[in-house]
């Protein structure tokens, strides 16, 4: 049986999932394409969460997509891949 190479489809505004700007840890892991446990152990050190105030309670922690994109770009650069243009 011959393996078929997977060709990723270019995402446009119609096929790309809509992500909120502030992601929970689980959503951030999914956005980065890694498991939640791997994210906890590795990514959150580089892309720190932002505390969003919640009156009378502890701040809700969210990861900004911009920070996650920057972390992913840095990882690509370490591998020698070109950075994406903004």
C-alpha cells in the first residue's frame, strides 16, 4: 500500500476557525496543535497568559493569539524556516 502525502489546504477567512483573542489554556494548546499537558510544560513559559480582571474573583487567565503566533514564529525560526510576514 502506498502512503499518500497530506497536502495542507490553504486556509482563508471561510475555512479558518474563528478564535477569540484570549484563549484558555486548553484552547491555546489546540490553537498551537499540541496537547494540553505539553502546552503546560513548555509553551506557557514563553507565551505568558494575561490576567483579565473579574470583579470579586481571581483574574481569568487567557493567552493572546498574538503571543502564541510570535512563539510559533520563533520556533520556526529556530528550525531555519522563514518568519511569516504580518
